[in-house]
C-alpha cells in the first residue's frame, strides 16, 4: 500500500500510513526508503539523509546525494552520487545519477567535473536528451 500511495503522489497519505504502521510496531522490508521518502516529502532533507546513511544500495546512494543537494551541500552529495552512478546496472538509472552528480559538481564550481559527469550520463543513456544537451551532443530537451 505504501508503494502505491508513493507512486500516486499521495505523499501525505503515505506518511500517515507509514507513521501509523511504525506506531503499531510494523516492520517494513524497505523501511529506509519509506522513512526517507516521508521526510523528503515534508521537506526535511536532513532526516531523509539520516534514514539513508549506511544503506548499501545504488538507490539509497542516489537518494542520499539528492537529499544533500536539496540541503545545499553539494560537497556531501558528490560521493554517494558517484557511487550510485557506478553501481547502477540500468543505463537510465546510471544516467540519472551522473546528471545529479554533474549538478552537484557544478554547484561546487567544478565545471570540468560537471562536464565529464554530463558526458558520462550521455554515454550511459544516449537517448536521454537532457544529458546529451548538457554534454554538448544534442539540442535542448
């Protein structure tokens, strides 16, 4: 049910159901995801990041990097985003992680690193128009 509410964008309902289950002692297999999603939906990116720290998966690393970027901490975002980009097997997921890494590097003032990350994103998924554009390989998306 939590996944369905999340997919439907019904974050308040998802948060309410998640918190109700937590209060009743329910254990969720992917608790880190729902805890992070609930906190991020509230705009509490610090708590979202706390829920994601130490989780060994490319999805968690990507979400952690996004949370740090949302907090204005691109220097903390770069490492988990890089780890996610390398670990993803899906070209689209790797591309998404490389694009997030590029934005973090750009925010840090590392324009060469950002260009390299956009090129890696375009290489990972040649059909991604945003990556191609920012890598200088295509028209605006």
